[in-house]
C-alpha cells in the first residue's frame, strides 16, 4: 500500500490512483476495474514498466499520456507466436 501512495504523490494528482498488482496479468482484472462506477479512465493495463507524462498548469495537473513498456528486442517468430497463443489459451482468452 505504501508504494501506491508514494506513486500517487509523485504524480501529484488527487484524482488518480495507481494500482499495482505484480502477481496478476492485467487482462485478468481489467473488466473488474472498468465495472467500478468511480473509475472514469484507465490509462493503461500492463505488466510492463510504465512512465506517466504529467502536464502542470496554473490550476492543477493532468495525465497527458503513458509510456508503456520497453523497446522491442526482437521480432516475433513462428515459435514465439505459438507460445503466445498457447499462453492465451491457457488463460482462457483464445480458443
């Protein structure tokens, strides 16, 4: 919980609540988060490292965007595609 508070303070936005769940795939919880009526916007749902771009004006701050992930290290080959498809099937997201 403390790390979430520190992240929120770094962004310095009262209406934003970073949520971090390192033990789950974001795709598993995204629909539950969307169904919370108080959630207006989901900027990203990823297990990749992210950076938040914040704009500061006279009357406050706002999230302008999110830099999601790292630069690609390679191009997905046929074996990689099979592994990804297998993982999605195991998680129940692909038939």
